[in-house]
């Protein structure tokens, strides 16, 4: 049974094609202003990568903030349900999922069966979301990807006192003007980000194993800062963490299809 | 007897000279990189318009975030104490002071003597401070000084769904792209800020009369929005609302030097 999941996020749209327990293909595109178009585009790419067509799909599930606009899905589920599902499918021992997206952050606690026990979301404040990193990368004039890489060369990370993205910007400007080296600034930004996310994670109640998902989980600097801040290792996911919502959607699609073709 | 108050804020520095508890001169400048430099420059300006020199000042009190860098201050006091003191002195009926600065907002309850009995402040989140309006004005390419008159032209103020400055900035850009006119957006921004500040004010159990101080109080649009959000009439301070902290410092300096305020 081939199934698919499509995750229309605020910044990126993702799709995963699954055959039983195996990922056949996946794709990621930048979200356009039109969620319907982004979904169609990413699904085309994922199907192509998997070497199948839409007619081969037994069931397709949508998620993400633009999920109601996806034409080709049979059912939709929240990102929280899908991230939990995707993570549990890959790593059944994980009990805490910290999903950091472009515009929000979620901490999800699972039981041994992968059912959601509790979750918390921050989508009110840009601090602790991907947007914080984006604003900082722009301010420092570097690519988002470089922020993580540069931080590895830091010798004395700067301290950002304020959590607020606006105040942190002002603080970074002061450090820039004081001539602090770029790696120290990048590391300071990552640490500020991590400390903000950790507050949400602690509030949901951390249980091992712990992982990060979402686009920000690809930033090695933030992951390292999180491990330092929480004082425990984070499990690295077997599949691109940014695809977790789409993967979970595909897993749910497989369950819903119940082995029947539709 | 001449006394002085010097308020070194994050964005501006203010100095006030008083003669026996009567305001004789004041001066406001943009803050310099070094707080001490700001203090010297702003005080020089105030002294020159008072026709006095530093030696003539019996006592000076420093306040504001750079208060410990005022070299000629005999004592320092918090902005909260100074704003409470001055607001009650300017309008004796005042019991609640709402001070909105460029980087923070405070709600201060005072007793009939101008002594602070309770306060709450926000300096953690830029939304709910003057910075909110500053960032939004910047995003729309309009001057902060024009915000008030634009808000007055609003017919159907927008309702923002985001509080966060960063998210709201994106939201107003979409609103402009969606064809909403600038006065309606500006009106909506004032309402949003007033709503934030009103919850801060309610947390200290708002008592009448209520006044507004700080740089944002120079914006008439904020007066109207805050009056609507609180459901009470605000008392205007009969002076530049930005110098109220410095006035309080000068009053405290006068008391310290033996005057009776």
C-alpha cells in the first residue's frame, strides 16, 4: 500500500510518499502565497522522486497551517498529531518531541504507545521560533544555514539578555559594533534560541528520549545549544527532521487506508 | 534655591531645572553612545536656558537607565519613583500613572503624597512599548510624529491578529498589500498598543485619576486609544510628557536639599 502525506507550513511545504515502512520519495518547496499551488507542486515532485503517480496512492493525508486548502487529500490532521506520529514511527523510544518551525514552536510529550499526553505551543512570540533565527541571520548578513556552522568556531559566545526578538536585535547590533567575531555572535544567537525553546520543553515535562523536529532541527548550532541547555543528548532522526509532519501524515494515511485501496 | 533632575533614558536624555519647586528650564536630546556624555550635554542645555551654571545647582538627582552615569548627581532614584512623584505634583488628583517609553511601559499607583504604592512594568516584550509603533511606522515608511494625525483619520481601524512586533510587522505588510488604507492600519496599531498597555494598567488596580507620561504620550492618537481601551478619561500633564521623569528627579532633589514639595 502506497500512501502520502503533505505538510503545508508557513515557510515550506513538504511531501512524503511511503510504501509500507519505507520512504519512497520526498520533496520540499518554499511555500507560495497560494497553499493549494504549493501542495500540488511539492506532491508532483515527491511522486516523481518515488517513481509513482497519484493513481498509485492508496490514501493521502494533509497537515500544516494550510492543510484545508490541499485539494488531493482525503483527511487532514494537526501538525502536532503528525509530528508525534512521524517521530514515533521512526523511533518508538522517543517521548518528547520539540518541533520548531518557521513561525512557531511546539513541545509534545508522548506515552510509550506514541499517543500524545500533553503539548504546548508558542505561536504568539517570534522568539524561540524559526523567525528569530531568520531575523538574526539577516541582521548578521549570513545565510540561515551558516548560522549553525559558524557557531561551531565560537570561542566566547555573546550573551543576549532579552528574549524578545526586537531587543535581541538591538543587543546584537551593540556586539557587532563592539567588533565581536561572527562565530561568537552566531553562537550567542543559537544559545538564546535554545534557551527560549527549552522553557517550552520544560513546561511540557521532559521525558527521555528527546528529539527535535522541524526545519530548525537541521541547525547543528541550535541542537548543540539545546543539548547543553537541557543537559541531555537529543536523538538524531533517521529522516530529515523537516519532513516529520509530512511523514507522520503519510503514516496516518497508511493506518486510515487499512490496507484497502480506495 | 535651584535644583535639577537628569533622566538618562535609552533613546533620549532629559534635564530639568527648578527654582524652589517651580519649573524654570528643561532640555531634551537624543541619547549619545555614552550615558555620561548624554548627561553632561543635556544638563548643559538646560542650564544655558535657565541662565545658570552647574555650581548654582544645590542638588541634582539622576534617574533613568543611565542614572548611575550622571557625574553631578548627588543621588539616584528609579524612574518609577520619579514619574510617580512628578505626575502627582503636576496633577494632585492623579493616582495612576501610565508611562510608555521607547523600550518599556510602566503602570504606577501613587498615594496622595505622590509616593509609589504599587507598580507593574513590561520591558521584556517590545510589543506594549513605544518600540512597537516605531517599528511599524518604519515598516510603512512614515514618521513617528505623523502617527497621531493618521490615527485620527481612521474610519475602520484594522484588528491585528498578532501581538508580537515581528509577526505584526509581516501582518501589516500583508494588510497594505490587501489594499487597506494607511490611516486604518495606523488606527489599528494604536488600538493594539493601547490594549497591551491597558492590561498592564489593570494589573495595578487602576485608580482615578489616570495620566499618561513618557515619549509616547506626545502622540494624541495614543491618548484616544488608551482612553477607549481603559474606559476612563485621561488627565493631560501640563508639560512635555517626556520630561516628567526629570521633573520628578528635580522635585526629589529639592526635597533632599531641604525644600518642601
